[in-house]
């Protein structure tokens, strides 16, 4: 039946109030496993430096009773001084006075809402930098300084595809790895990287990879019981336990690690250093607008790359 003539209805009324839910639903990715797992430290200079060391190789050690010490055979391995550049990162926003004053859905303050979002964005930018294949850049008045990512550090235990030249970096952050021909991620390739870490004295405890190869990894024989949370609640995400020949390892997907890379990491061999941790800076207004900058200065500390590994050049589809 048709509507009765001259009936007042919602389709004709102009004074009905809107039904706008007072919540903003964001589904953009913001989890940062690397930034969460690695130590956070203070950096005190634009060139952040540290020392790496090693032990003499094990071998026969039989000495004549009562003999004098022969210091001609007593050479000790020297520490190596390495460093990374501190990188400045920021996010900026400008909000008019009118927009800050009017009644809004899902937030009271436009500035507060944007700063909250920018905080998540800045964390994901740092996460991207950590797992990047980028060499360090000193920086000058016209070039931004850059922190070398893990792709410019891990060199000793790389399992690579063919045709990359140079395939592995020097291992001191000065050059990036050259990508090679992609091939399928396999458990055999993963075991090779883990063995390399163990042989060089490492005790890797984390596997970090992109989503596609996390699904490939889930079919490996070494998968143990699945868990929903890492212990101590440090990461809220699905974690697999992988039983390697050298101990249990935890595996997790990272949206900001390069999809072609699978990292074999000893978490305590990495740190993220901050000269200035993330803070809000109020900028001078121009006209009727409030300006804010969310800023930090950070760098990646690779405490000893030889305890870590990389299965590189994996297919991603």
C-alpha cells in the first residue's frame, strides 16, 4: 500500500537529528614488535658508538707444568668500535581555532586526536627504519642523517637468493645488502641461518617475518604449540613457538619488516637509542591555527651482528 497523503515521514522531515556514533574506528596497523622487543637506551651524540668483541677460538690447551708463560702466543682479539647515526623523525599538524572549538564526533580535541594518531605513526616509522635495508647517512645542512637498518648490519649469517651483488653488506652499517633473485622460504633455509647464528656464539630467540611468509612458516615441521601471547605481555599478537635444534624460538609477523626478509634474532643484541624520546613541541602560530610537532631522535644499536641471521630474498606471493 502507498503512504497516506500528506503524512509527515522521515523521508521528508529536515529537522531530525543525525545518528553519528561518537567513536572513530581505526584499523590501520600500528603494532611494532621490534621496537617493543629491543632494549631502549639513551644516545648522547649524533654518532652513537659501541664496542663489539669475540673470544679466541677453542682448541688444544696443554701446558708444561711449571713452565714460564710464553707471551709470544698470547695475542688477544681486539674489540671493534662501530657506530650508527642518529636520525630525526617528526610528524606535524595544524588545526584551526574554529575546528578545535566546534562540537565534534568521536573526540573533544582535534589536536589531541591527531597527536594520538601521530604517535602511532611515528612508532611505525621507527619500526620500518629498524627493519629496513638502508645504510647509515652522516647528514649535513641539505641531507638528512639516517640510522642504518638491520639490512646494513646482519652479514655473517645471511642465507640469500642468487644474483645480488654485493649480496651481503660489510656488517658495520656503511652499506646495504643488494637484493637477489627471490625463491621460496623453506625450513631448510631457516635451519641454515639458525645454525650459522649458533656456530658464531649466538642464541637467537625470535623469528620475525612478514605476513605471507609467516603463513608459509606455519607449515614447518618444527612448529610447537601455538600461543596467543608472548610471556610478560610484551607483545599482544599471535606467537608461534618453533623448536629448533638449538632451543625454542618465538615467531611473529611484523607488518613493517620487509616482506621478503625473515629475521633470526637474539633480541638482547639489539637496542634502540634515543637522544630525545618522543615529545610534543608547540610551534609558533600563523593566523588562527595551532601547530604542533611530534619529534624524536633515534638510532639502532647492533650490539653484535654475528649472533643474528637473515633468510633473505623470499618470495612474497
